[in-house]
């Protein structure tokens, strides 16, 4: 059965800290891995990763994929209270199939 | 990115009534949309895959007669919660795939609808 596992489930840090969120997967067919940030409403898109070793970067956020070891990490440097959210990882395996992980709830304290 | 609009964002209804939630793709055609339910502090739970012009595909454990899905056009899917009860209170989110089922996948979400059944 296809599955996506995220860790940790929750995390509390202080402003300025750096955090690393993990996403591992076991799927029959891999097309891409997507990261989303969810605050109070619906998830917003962060990154799509398809190739190993190529870092995607947006401001203080970055992400990388390892297709050999079947995982991805999302890094957030110099965290701010506005980074507090649920971070969701999903794997797309083709033909409209997206498998979501349980999410990591991040809380950044001032 | 693509824009998906969901309406209403909040709805309060009495037990026994039906509630319709709309999900529209504003700047693209979506042959496939997804409906999720999210409980507090939990991840997204896929309820069903909505296919334009055909019947929705429901996930195991989701009642088809309770959660009616209609995808009558390439830009609109609706979820109707029939005879709603307090246990149906939840956050419902739709999403649309812009990849056409192939490629690397692109999924965009509506703003979500918070349903409260009294």
C-alpha cells in the first residue's frame, strides 16, 4: 500500500531557530513530491520536487529530494512566528493519485 | 498558480438540513477535482475524486448517499452534505488537478468550507 510518512508530527521552536521537516514515502509509482503550508485555511503550494539532489529554494525555505532513499526534507531557516502552520507533504503517483502524509504541525514562539 | 475558489467559507445549519459546497476552477479546466475532510489538528482525509461528466469515486468508508458529489462542468464540482448531523461538522476542502492526470502533477486547493451543524 502506498504511504507517505512525515516526522516529527509536531514541533515547537523559538524565533530564529532552523527546523528540518522530514517526509518519507513508499509508493508504487513516483512522479513528484509536493510540499504545502496550511495555516488557518486551505493548503498553499510551496515546492514540487521531481529529481534527486536538486534543491528548491524560496526565501528562507528550501527543500530537497532523495529518490534513492525515498525521502525529502523541508528546511526553514531563521524561523518567524508567521511560519507557524501545518506542513503537508504529498506524493503524486500519476493518474490523479496524490498520497498525503499526516503533516507536521510547527509552532514558532516569539 | 492556478486559482480554485470554494464557497461558502463558513456555513451553519440545523440538523437534518442539506448543505451544498461549491468548488470552482477560475482560470483552468479541471476534469478532476478532489474533496477532503479535515478534523482539527489532523491531515487531509480524501473523501472522493470528482470526475467531470461521470460518477465520483468515493474512498472506503465514505457514504455516497450522505456526501453527494456532482461535477457537471469542467470548472465546477459540488459537494452536498445531505441530512447533516453534528458529527458532519468539519472543515471541507476541495482541490483541482491542473496536470490533466499526467506529468508531474499539480494540485491547487480551494479556501475550504467550515461546516457547523447545530
